[in-house]
């Protein structure tokens, strides 16, 4: 086996013959690490073929398109609805899914709970992070049925593939991808080369054996699945498990999905005995709201096909600095700056000497423009120290001229508001024709932000 040294960026996976302080490909600093480059020899490829059971050695043989078998659309349901939804309707056979998230967020717990639901197809949980005893004690804590679950403490990817091949395991979880290595590769476990080659091998095996594989991966502080973005290209689906440590809610979202939409989210709550599905996220996200206070507004955001009511909190206080502070948690910072600029220019509010903090309660991250009106109202509410009516929901995008712009799925947002007992909702004028007549909830259309805020706070103010 010939090998020579290359420098591989631990962020983007690009390789270079020479070391440099800055990656020439992605521009990150101090990410180039020396790795032994492995040239696959013919024998090695044959060995790879033997392990995966594929016949990749030999001549390329084109076939007629009509002879190509259709990809099986058959899904395996995990029985965890929040997970099935994010996967695009269950697990695709022979697919490979990366489950990423910060350490301690609950990735192993989620995978173990999934195993309990997949007893019928004999799950295999491979751990390179924890001992089998630790897995057993977690399983005990969850109090679920694990009669048919096999566990394996192994980090050699080749051996894991052999275990996949030689057992009747119907789904394989490898926890975590950072601990895996291929003996043929000279670099250390956790390096880009090892992570990439191990994932590629497991991907081959998943396809060849038609057994779905889940890879657990830790996320670097930059938010990438540890180091290599290359992993995202290898796998079919990338799931991100997110949440703030201080809250017990966990959000599962698809960052990539070959078999479904990337808009859906799954909501869980971490409890004493594992992750609980949250069937009605709106209730959870509003549960700690103190409606009598100023600076809180309720808006309706779409997460995939589901409307979720959320609380926007704003705090506007006189600034002690020349340069006032702005802070956005859970929403786009530039969007917040834009909304502040519109309030200043179109409503004559002077926020130049005030700090403005805006927060989406519950640790959600939103990029739905329909929350603009809620954000604006929360800021005005805090600035004037007047509470927004407790039973009101605000929906609308704000444009630069101070207009309230139409948003999508307004019917679902309004019906969610109604379902949760809200009695009035401000919506963009332009969507009125899309809403049914005779709704039990009072609809207040607004074309301008001024009109909307007059409906919120009353015209005398
Ligand atoms: P874990 O699944 O180990 O996280 P990850 O694999 O993403 O690193 O979950 C770790 C946290 O979850 C840990 O702080 C303990 C907590 N936890 C509970 O609160 N309840 C439970 O039932 C379990 C199993 C874990
Ligand atoms: Mg873990």
C-alpha cells in the first residue's frame, strides 16, 4: 500500500499537498492537519468488495435504463411520530442517516428509544463511546422493551460491516462516527480521513445489504457535523438534534433529506425517563408565558407543515453606551435590525438610545418572516411598557415601507390560534380573501404596521 502525506482541512475536507495556515478552499484558519493519504490498491478494493458484498471490482457494465430496478420506496416506521415525520415518513430501506447534535443533547437516547420501537427487525446498536454497561443502564432508565436489541462494542468499521453482514440485524446504529476507524487508513480516529472513509464504507454496506444505518455525530461549535462537511455529501439524510441546555425541549430537524422535505421538525421533551414526544408544541412553547407583562407577543410560525404558536419576548431599555446594543436570539439579527429601522423611520420611534433584546422563547430558531409583526409589537410593547392583549396573535411580514405583507399558510396559522383559545388575530390585509368567513376568532386585517399596532394598543396611544 502506497501512502504519501497530504494536508486535509478538518472543516471542509479539502486536501492540499502543502500546509497553509488558512484553508485555500473554505478559508478557515488553522484547520489543515497532516494526514496520510491512502491510495486504494486493487487488492484493497477487492477486500472492500468482499466486506460489503458488492461487486464493484471488474469492468463497468452499462445496463438499459428500463432494466434498472426502481429504488424501493418501502419505509420502516419507527413508531416515534416526531422522528418518522422528520425522516419523511419513516426510515427508507438501505439508507444512511447522520444524527448530529451537541454532546449531551440526547442523540444516544433518541437512537436507543428508536431501537426499542424497532424490535421486530432486530436492531443492532454499535457503541464506540460508551461501555455496554452504560448502554444497559440507560436502557433500564428508559424502562422500555429491549428484548431483541443486540449491542456491540466496536470501533473498527470493517468489523462493524462484517457484523451487519453476518447477523440478521435489520437496522444498525453506530454511535459515534468520530470513534470509528478503518485499519487501512493511517490517520487517527476522528480525523477527516477516518470519519469520511468509515462513513463511506458503512454507506456502501447499507446499500449493498439493504439495511438502514444511523450514524451518530457530534457537532463542532461552529455547528458543522464534526469537522467534515464531506460527511453530509456521503449520507442520504442529515438530522440535527437541537435544544438549549437550560430548556428540556429538543428539536429534531432535517438539514438534508434525499427522501423527504427538510422543513419538518420533531419536538421532544427530555424527561426523567427519556424523550417524550410533544404532540402539541404550541402549548409547550407558550406554557411559561406571562401575558400581563409588557414586551411579550404571540405569533404563529410555520415549521414544515405544522403551525406553531410561539412567544416573542422583547426588552427595550435606555442604553448606557453610545452605541446601543441589539441582540437577537432565535431569529435573524439582520431581520431584527430591519424591523427596528422600520419602527424608527415609519413610526417615528426613537430607539437610537435604547438597547433592544429580542428572544424567541423556548429555544426555537425561526426564519419565518411571518413573525415580523409579533417582533415589532413586542418591541413597541416593551418600549411603551404596555402589555399586548393576552388573547391576541400577530401574523405578518413587515416590508421596508412599513407595509404588512402577505404570508403563506395563513389559514393553518389562524386555526392553530383558534384551537389554543386565542380570540383575536391580526393578519395581513392581502390574505383576507384566503380566510373562510364566519370564523369563531376575530380577524383584524392590517395593511400598514401603524394600523396593526393601533389594533394592538388602541388608537389613543
Ligand atoms: P445522551 O443521549 O447521552 O446525549 P448525547 O448522546 O447526544 O451525548 O443524553 C444525555 C443527557 O440526557 C444527559 O445529560 C442525561 C439526560 N437524560 C435524561 O434527562 N433522561 C433520560 O432518561 C436519559 C436517558 C438521559
Ligand atoms: Mg451519546
